[in-house]
C-alpha cells in the first residue's frame, strides 16, 4: 500500500508538469523566436539534468545494454519531442486545458489498447466493463467542456 501511495503521488507530480511543459516552453519560444529552438533548449536542459542524476548513481550504459533494447523503444525520444513541440505550439493557441483534454483522450484510448493487448511487452490488463464506462464518462466530460470552449470562441 505504501509503494502504491508513493507512486500515485509521483504520478500526480508528473501530471502537474505535463501542461507546464508547453506553458513554460512557449515563453522560451517567444524569446528565441521559434518553437523548434525552444524545444531543443528544453531537451538540452533535460539531458544535462538526466546525466547529472544518472552518472553518479548508475554510470553510463554500455553499448551492449543499449543494443539489447528493442529498436522501437528508441521511438520514445521522437514521441516526447513531438509532444513537447506540439505543446509549445498549441497551448498558446488553444489553451492548456483544451490541449491537455485532447491529449488525455488520446492517452486513455492508447493506454486501453496497450493494456488490452499487452503491446510492447507490457503485461496484458484487459479492459473490463468498469474501465470502459470510466473511459466513456471521461470522454463525455471532456466533450462537454470543449463544447463550452467552442461556444465561447464563436
């Protein structure tokens, strides 16, 4: 139970950071003049921070270790780059809540498919009726919220 609470709190903190990535990085984009450079700066800072933690605790991975990972796993870097760039461009235009709403729908549906089929080596966790109802309620709530945003925009 204790580890569940720790991981839950950690996840909540990570969730707080998700909309802030685009919000804060859009400030860099305005200063440097483009979202691509801002995203490159953000990732440079992330590399320095990750290496600052990794090197003293674990050292560098070996070429054999890096080579043993499935090649598709390295697409994660492209995906997070695309996410960060998208957040940097879209949040100033649609707002953080709308961006995260659409991201949330995509994350929930993709996660349900990954769990249902145990994709990419993950443990299979079938989507049951309770999960399906939860997904429908969340998507419906987001749709209602976005309908309100559309009405305000026009």
